[in-house]
C-alpha cells in the first residue's frame, strides 16, 4: 500500500543517496524538495577538470549494476538511455615491489584457491543479501530464518564474523601476496583487515560475479543523469541551500527560511547531523553514543597530469606496500599517515581517452590516511606527502614518473571534511571493526525524530554506490510503512 502519496518530503543533501531518495519519493506521489548546500548536486560523485585533464574525485568503480538498473526501471526509464556502462577487463591490476603481479580477471578467479574462495563467498552473499543488505536490520530476524537458506550455513565457518578478514585470507591463500590482496577489501569500508570480520570476503564474489564497470564520460555522469530525471519527474531542487537545523516540523535554512514537511530525509554524515543539525533535547546524547565506535580512515589524493602513456598500466591499479600491518598500525593506532602506503591508481583515460590530452594520462592516486581528527596540519603536510607517494612509485614501480608530471594537485582528509561535511573526512563513517560493527551503524530511521530518515554511506547498509542506492530504497520503504 502506498501511504506516501500527497505527503510533503524534504531531502537534505543532493548526493547519489539523496537524488535516489527524491526520485523514489516522487514516484510514490510525494511532493519533494531537495536541498543541497553546494552549487551543484552529486556529493562525493564529483570531478575536476584542469589543463585538458579530467579526474573523477569520488567513486571510480561501479559494481552491482542491477541495483542501479532497478532504480531506473522503477521510474519507468531505461538506464541505457541515460548512461553507458563499459566493462573493465581486468577489473584491477595488482603489483608488488618484488615484481609479483597479477590481473583480477576470469583466469585469476578460476585458480583452485580463488575458485574455493568464490564458492564460500557466493554462499555468504546469498545468505546475507536479502536478509541484510537489502533490508533494515530490524527486519533481519524475519528473513534470516528462511529454510531455503539453511544449506548455505555450511559456508559460514570460513567466513565467520568471529574471525578476521586477515585470518580468512590465510585460510584461503598460502601465498602472502594473495593474502594481502584479500585483506585489501577491508579498505572498501575504511577498516583494518586484522579487525574487520571475515564476512567482508564476500566483496570479491561481488566483483567477480557482477564485474567492474566504468560509466562512459566518468562517474560524474551518474549524478547528472539522476539530476535530469529528478527535474523531469518534478522534484523541486534548490542548490546553495544549506540546512541550519532539522526538527519534526521541517528544515530551517541558514538564510532563516523554514520549510515545513511531513517527512525528512538526510543524505550526509549521520554523526554530523546529530552534532550540528538535529534540534532535539537528546541530540547531543545520541551524538556521543554513535561517536563511540572507531571512525573509518580517510583518504589522501594526488591528481597528476602525466606526459606519455605507460602500457603496463590498467584502468585500475594497486601498488602494495611491503608491510601491510604497519600501514594500519600507523593510521589507526599512531594516528599518522603511513610512511610506505599501498597506492591505488585510477587511469580513466585508459577507457576514456577524452579524459586526458593526446599522449597523456590522468593519474588519480589514492592512499588511505587517518581521519582529520588528529593534530596533522594538512595544509603544511600535503605537498610533502604527495612528493613521498610519487617518489615511491618512481623508485619502485614506475621509473621516470616524476620527470613526466605536467600537472599536480592534492586533496587531503581536511578537504574531504570541508567539501563533503563528513566528520574527520572519514570516507565511510565508521570502521567495520568487530563482529557487531555492521549492526552498530546508526539506523536509517532516527530514534529521536520519527519522521526523519538517513540515507548514504554512514548509515545501513554501508558505503559505496550500490549500498548507498540500497539505503535510499530501504529508507523510502520504511517511511511508507510508517506513514
């Protein structure tokens, strides 16, 4: 039953989660106003253009495209009429300083040890997808006790939430390189593999089964496509409209204007909302409670324009460090940037030559970094840390890189905090440390304001484009049930 028809709804934040929420509400017949504090919508799905180069600044890999397709289908649209998806082969290229390397492709996943990992991960995925990923945690127990799922329980011991992802990596792989490969999936949620539950080993199955995809023209085209649909379907959109406070009656802007609403959806950092926006006697208490779990790591980005094209590079590349545990110790325990970090390199110009001038490449370099809650002066440290990252690549992996750079700029955790309004610049909100971590994320429905719902990467089910789209789907479903 549709209980949302005719209701007034405000969506605070025009990221992908906010746009998807607004579209779903409008499809249900609600009157929807979307408020975005920045000059344009899209949130983390942003891009930078300079000197003929273009870089995606947010997510660079699309997985689980059926979730995106479902949104378009439910709006009566065809995704392919709005966005062109290009499969990436390999999904990623992994390299070590000792010369070991491999491509993540069908051949790699057909190896006996990798195939065994995928069998277990597939079972876990089917066990958890409908019961957890696509449902609110309050619905978990209604779905998990499904007799059809009982045969899948045999896959749990190897990927139990009681063991760590690092432990699971040693269970499935004997080669330290491949152990490090599997452990890296903890960073998909900004976490330490020694503390992340082994259930995160489901992510390789998702990538192997659904593939890795690039949106032609850049991931930013997704935000633009959703914006056009929102305008087409009658969503009222206001940019440069910053929320000052949220209460049960609606949203007050920094301009002083109060916009009343029956329903409110916040697309942004949940902790920041409780600390700064939500007007309620227990808001500070709630903020203290949800702030207790450890924050996820942030990121440090170096954007390079590079002359010449290295044929040894793929669209996505990982250059692993020699001491993975030390990286996480320095970030999580010592609260400082890793001295010898693992480096991610995205070259969208490999799939999209228009992203760089002829005979040039657009290097998007990303390393994990501690959140901006320490005493690090990023304005001072950023140039030095960028040089350190470039030096590692130049000396260990890409000889001559430094001399071919024609453009360089950086994005620090402080920049992410300022741009995206995320506390500490933590890209994923909370780290997934411990077996209960997935259930400790702030709930989609606010316990303080019954007509307030959260969407995005800091609430359930987590970070990344597919999960953010799912959070919008779940939030609108919960609102309809409670309206």
